[in-house]
């Protein structure tokens, strides 16, 4: 018996905690309307590089999803040693499993047999003949890949993670539900673009269930992003390429959003070339940073900051026109 659930390449993947449920969503074509209605606002943690996630999309909880069946539980529920059998049963019922493992036991990871490192992963397959699970996540080459991993390593990695003080860690099961619907939400898109342009703290909307986060939001995040880039130049190395990856993902998704909305509002199609340019421009900045880090290519700090400033100006212009069009509907 071999189970391998479908798993598309996620449209945003800088961080696994949102890449995994996004990929599961993408197994259903109609999820494009939910994606287009979300992933608009961004936030920058004021602790900067000392924050676990300095820069990311703003959502209340990535495990809450209107198109998926979701079950969430503490890792301790499986501490009696039944994790392997539980994973098999979940997969046979069509569930994708998001949880935490000690990557010391995973041959495909950088920390393998070197140091303990508890990190999240997604399991979406099992091969009975090989006694192996299919795990998805970033490997030692920083590539988002799928690797078959023997169940004894899965067991050891899970039990080792259980021994760490990880009160925040959990097991989340995702399963696509094609019967669920989420029509495109024009009012949400319009409001969130307005909040992005104004720098409004969007987490205030979730105050009934979460303490609002005192972060920087929307276009205001360009300033701490520039400060972070300048600091990394001064330190002589790039410590966090993910910030620019998130920024690029944000522009790509805005491009997708304009394409989707142009199907019902043709005038928005006139803005699509501008969003395409923003996505390409951001990609060029991101790629220059990658080349600087890994090949030592020359990169002028002042020119880099000027490019980020230009990106901000162009985005404000495009999104302001986008918002004006949407406000008519």
C-alpha cells in the first residue's frame, strides 16, 4: 500500500507554517477566490531580526481555514508511542499532518546528526513496503522538497521534539473539503488594501480572540525593511533573505489578485501590467541579495535602498488606483 496525497507548489512559501495549508488549499481550484481575498496585509515585528518571524503576512491563525476540515491538538496526545500508527490512520483518511520534529534525525536536513533542531514539517504520504513517510519542508540546501523518511526516524524525531519545552507546538490535521465554498470577497479586499496603504494595525480586527500585535503594518513596513537591509550590509552578511522572499510573494499574489478580479471587473485588467512590473522588480531585488549572499557578487547598498524606495512609490501608485476601482463596487 502506498499513499501520496496531492500537493501543489504553494504560491507563498517563505515560511512553512503558511506554505503548508496554502498548498493543501491549492488542491482545490475554487480556493483561488479565498487566496485572492487574503494575503494582502503584511506586518513587521518591531523586534526585527530578534523576532522569530520578522516580516510576514497578517492573518489571525493560519490553521483556521474556511475550505479545509481542520483538527488541532497538543503533541502530547501522542506521547504514549502511537504516533506512527496515528499518522498512518490520518493519511488513510485523507488528512495532511502538520507537526514538529527534531531534525537531528532527518537525513535530508542540515542539522542531521549534528545538532538538535525542532522544526515543523508536513507529512502527506506513506509507503507500507518501505516503512517510510513522505515529508515536505526545507532541506539542507534550503529547497522546499519532499523526502521519503523511514518511520523509525519519524518516531525518534517526534519523541525527541516531545522532550523539548515546546508548549506552542501542536499537531494540525488538514483535509480539503470540496463541498465548502468561499466566494471572492470584494469588500474584504477593498478594506484590506486601504489598511495596507494606511498602515493600519489589521490585527485589531481579531481582538476578540487575540491580543492585537504592536507591529508595523502595510506600506509602513518598508522602513524597517530598509533598516534591516542596511544593518545586514554593515554586518557584512545577509542574515535573513526571507524578508525579501515575503515581499516578492506579496507582489506575486497581488498580481494574481488583479488577474482574478479582472475577470469580473475588466477595468482592473489595465492595472495588471503595473502589478506584473512590481512583481518582476521585487524579484530582481531579491535575486540580487541571493547572489550577494551565496556568490559574493557586488551590490551597492545605496542603490539597493533606492530600489526599495522606488518599489514603495510604484506600489502605492498602483494600489491607490486599484483601491479606487474596487471602491466603486
